[in-house]
């Protein structure tokens, strides 16, 4: 039983080592940091106030967490791809939040105009 | 040999099946997203972002061609779909900003217009109030002038009355103001030419009448009852005419003054006494007042 466990551990160690060797890629720290910054930017930009933006923000966060785990596991190449996805979601979240804000501003401006016109026509 | 061929066949079939691999759902979504974005506002309002999306899609398509639906095709397609959506969102933002700007401009224009309108209304109101003020002032002035004029007229009339009373008997009767001039002061016996002293008195009367104002004047000649009535009538008429003519010559409008000879028909005293007869010989100037 013990022997079996030891063997298993060796096997796991081998697999991990080979995966790292196989990935060969460096830890995608730079893109990860960039993606995290984009997520922050989207949050500041109001992504939490718009449902669709919020969804993409959530996806970005989930994928960043996933990427961190992959890096821990030495799966850097896969992590890099997941980070790219997270980056795309974070950027989209910000763009959606900005669109929503601009549309709200336009609606407000239109309403103000309507109010003023009604007032003037009295 | 046969087995080998079969194996090759199988392998070939497998590859063929591989070549016919359906695109991963991420790629299908990415194509749709890009198609929608390129046909929408993004082409005009977010061309750079749309181009980035196109490049991302091309990369995913190339990966699909080279690697099939395996890694990294789904990841690239996932990214391409988001890039296309980002282009759309950027365009939507730009359009909304454009709308807001337009509305802001219209708002400002309307505000200015409203301001102008309000200004014009205020100006109009001010002009109106100034006009009203001026009219009030004018009215006040006119009223004041009228008051002054009326007071002046009253004063003149009072003065005229006073001066009349000095030279003649003045009575207020229902038919008007009656100025009675004694016949002996005006005429020589049996004559109807005015005596010089009569002219002086009538000058005063004419002035007083002019000052006082009147509607119409009737000059009545009266005699005592001595002599023939027809003679008396004639004489009284001639005397009244003389007075009338003289007053007209002193500025009394001829169309406002008439004369009548009443003879002895309206005595004011007893014809049986000399004093009474003297009182009956007279000229009465009956003045109808203005009101």
C-alpha cells in the first residue's frame, strides 16, 4: 500500500515536471498583470452598474483565477490563453459600461431638452 | 497486404472526417458578432475597433484552418467575438455621445431662445408700463389743467357776475340769469338809439357775458302801458334789437343772441305810478347758462 502511494507520488511528480518542461513557456506574469489592471479599469468605469458589463467582468475575474491556478500547476501556456480571454472580457466590460453611461447621458440630455421645451411653450 | 490497405483506408477516412470538422461554437458566435458589428454603426463610428475585431477573427479562422477546432481555435474565437462586441459598444457609445451633444446644443439654443423671448416679453411689459405711466401722467396733467381751468372759469364768472351786479340788476330765474337794465339809462324817451352811457354799460355786460360763457341769450324789450300797445311793441322790439346789435358788435356771437319786443305785456311793477312805470320800461337780457 505504502509502496503504491510512493509510486503514485513519483508518477505525479514526473507528470508535473514533464508538463512544465512540455509547456516550456515562461509564466505569463505581464499579461496577467495587464488583465488584472483591465479588470480594475472596468470596475472603476462602472462595469458593475450594467448587467451585461457585469457578466463580462465576472467572466474576466473567473478566468484570472483560473489562470492563476494554471500557473501554480505550471500550465503556463494554457494560462496565457485563459489570460487573453480574461483580457478580452475585461476590455469588453469597460466598453459596455461606457456605452451604457453615454446612453444614459444622452437620455438625460434629451429629457432636459424636452422639459425645457415644454416649459418654454407654456 | 489487404490489411494494410484497409488500415490506410481507415486512416484516410479519419483524416477526411477530421477535415470536415465543424467550427467550434465560439467561432460560430465570433463570425456572427463580427457580421453584426460590420453591418452596424461600428464601420462608421468605431472603424479602428472593428478592424481589430476583423484581425482577431482572421486569426481564429486561420487557427481553425490549420489546427481544426482544437486549441487554440476556441480561445481565439472567444477573443474575436468580444472584440467585435467591443467595436459595437464603442460605436454605440460614440452614437450616444453624438446624440447627447446634439441635445445639449438644442438645449442651449432653446435656452437662448427662451431668454430672448423672456427679454422681449419683459421689454414689452416695460414699454407697456411706461406707456401707461405716461398716459397716467398725461391724464393727471389734463385733469390738473382742467381743474385749474374750471377754477379759473368759476373765478371769472364770479368776477363777471360781481361786475354785472354793479351796473345792473341780476336775478337768477328759472329761465336763466336775467340782467335788467333800466330803460331810462339806455334810451331817450320814445327813441331806440343807445345813449353813450348805455354803450359803456353794455360794454361791461358784453365782457361779463364773454367771460362767463353761456348757451344762448334773449334780449327782451319792455315798455310801460302808456300809449298804444302796437307802438309799444314796435318800440320795445327796436330797443331790444339795438341792444342785441350792440352786444354782437362787442363780440357776442350773432347766432347765439336773439331779440324780442314784448311791449307792456310783462310789467314788473304798477303802471299806475311814475316809479312803477319807470321800472316797467326796461331791457332784460336773459342768459341761458352753459349747463
